């Protein structure tokens, strides 16, 4: 299993020193960088010897997908962003993006997902064309009301039925929802990426922090998961927590 850190490009050297295999940048930030900013980010990754093998925050909130009628601007944004993502070494793009996909108040989930389906389809099509995979990230119910559980994400993925669209398991969101890990074996090979944080406070997982991570890793072992696991969290004490966290996750894996 490859361990990475969700962070900005200027944190790449710190991530490398802590033992990370890759970094996970913010797709929206990268897509909207100036040419000079993008060159600086690429140089920072190269200097650290890391690639951004995954990127998160796929679609910004100014694209409100439920009410979006004309997708040309969205398509142009995705195509340009994916080209930059590929240049920085990305393979997976995380489709959480609660601000973009959240349903208006009063809209029932089945109706809302029917309206969102074309945009998930577009994401899968453009990802396949770019040689990437977009992974659906179920989010906790405080943040999102569209896709909240792994099984909901799996059902949506199967409805789109495109090789460019697969699934992510985020232990933080699953913990916040009180969701068990039974969906992981059901997802099987369709699970292509994972995120982790201690659910209480979204902190780095650390030895003796009072949380039982074993069931999550046991579920991943059931499917022979050997993909990426990104730390999407903040430190408990300070920067010195990161190498301890990485070592701990490798032991758990």
C-alpha cells in the first residue's frame, strides 16, 4: 500500500522526509494556477522527488451541478485541469466536491442523483480520454446530501458504468456517519483510492490515540487492496507527528 499526504506543493519536501510515497494536491488549485504558479508547483514536486499521484477537490463550488444547464465551461475546466494533473503524475482524481454536488434543500436524493448523473458521466468520459480515473468520494451527512455511503457511491458508479469512474473509501467520513466497513468487500476491485484521518477531530492517526483502525485495514486486506492511502488530516501536536503517522499506517497496513 502506498502512503501519501493531502497537501500543497510547497509541503512536498516535508512529505518526502516523513516517508510518504506521493502527495495529493488540490485539483481546483492546480487547474486555476497561472503558468508561473504551475511551473513552481511542478518544480517543488521534482525537487522533492514526489509525484501528485492523486488529486482531490475536483469541481469547485461555483459549478453548482444540480442547476447547471450548460456544461461547456465545466468541460473546459476539467480538460485543462486533467492535462495539468497528468503532467504532475496523477492517476486518480477525487470527486468529493460537496459544494458542487450538494442538492438544494427539499430535493429528494433519487431525483437529485438523476440530475447529477450526466456530470458524473462526463467526468468518467473525460477521465478515460485523459488516461485517468475519477473516484467517487462518499462524504458525511454534515457536508453533503448527495452521496454519503460507500454503497451509494458503488450504485452510482455502476449506473454510470464507465471505466473512468470508480470509488474511494474515506475512513473519516465513514466514521462520522457511523458507517461500518462492510461496503469495502462489496466494492472489491472497484475501490481505487482511500483517505484516512482519525474521525474525532480529523487528526493524523497516531499510536495510542484511542481509535481502533484495525477494522478498516482488515476490510482492505479482504479485497487485497494494494492501492493508495492518503492522509487527509491535521497534526495533533505539530509537524513531528507526520513521520510517526506514516510509520503507524505502514504497520497497520
